[in-house]
């Protein structure tokens, strides 16, 4: 509270991160820490719906707008909002709070350490993690090995892990669907039925011809499946 000039001790912290590949399968994550510990019942994940292309600021805006519109309806606010990123991401968060007329939440941006090397120098330097505050040009650099820095890093890293896990899950589903879409004789309904029965592409590959036939595939579809997936 003192180092970041917060209005109250940040007992409850919500942290947000975005994951995507060049704008595709974009997702957002929100993790919550209460009294320094993860509160997984309050974790949320968001499938980005309104942003096209690689627009991380737009994605962050959508996720925060959805979360805090809901928060305003229920009065369910954290003490501190943390976004993974620097001034740009923090300004997005501040814009959302201002637009929703929410003035009871402190917000900061936590920018990852940067690897730096001067021209013609062999020594590689690692910059400090920087905390960006509203209406302040220079970021705060928390003392290395301080408990405050450890907590913010832990919250940020958990938000990143949660976002990446959800993104990979969607990517796996998209890959599976695209592979099965290539198989003649397997439409959307049959594809869903097969995945429900065998669980994954690996399950389909490992199934016997008899099991696939029992699932409704004829010889032509089974042959096409083997050719496409193996």
C-alpha cells in the first residue's frame, strides 16, 4: 500500500492477462488472490468476442469491460486491479473504470523485466520489474527480493498460466475440428459424437475398426480417417 500509493491495503487482488496467436483464439484470464493466496473460486476466463486481429489493447478492454460491468451490477470489487503490461495496458484499465464510473478500485500495470544489451557489449543486463501507476510518468521499482514484488510476480504469473492453459485448450479443439473436417463422410454431428465417445484424436486413432464401425462409420469413412489422422 505504501510503495504503490494505494488507498487501502490490497487484501483482494484481481489480475488480468491476454493470450492469442496473432489475434486468433484470443482469450483473457482473471485470477484472484485474497490475503496473498489464490482464490480459485473467483478465477474467470473470457473468450474474446468483439476484437479482430492482433489488438491486445482492444482485447484487454473487452475483458475488463465485461468483468467490471458485472462487478458494478453486484458490487463485487477487488481492492487492487493488476494488468500484465505497462502504460498502455494500465491506461486501458483506467479508461474502463472511468467509463463505468467506478472510482473505488486502485489499478496498476506490472511490466516484465527486459533483457538489454548495449551495442558492441557482450554483457547482457536484466532490467527490474516495473510497476506503472496512474498519473505518474516513471514506474515504481520494488526492491528485489521484497515480499511486495514476490506477491505481484506470483499473481501476474498465475494470470499468465491460466490464460495460456485456456488458449491451448481452445487451440487443441480447433486443431481437432479442422482435422476431422477434412474427412469425407464425417459431418459436424458425427464428429461431435465421435469425440464424445473416444475423447480425443488420439482416442480415435487408437480405436479399432470394429469400434469405429459401432460408432457409425462405414468402411470408406474409416479408411479416410486412418489416412488423415495417422
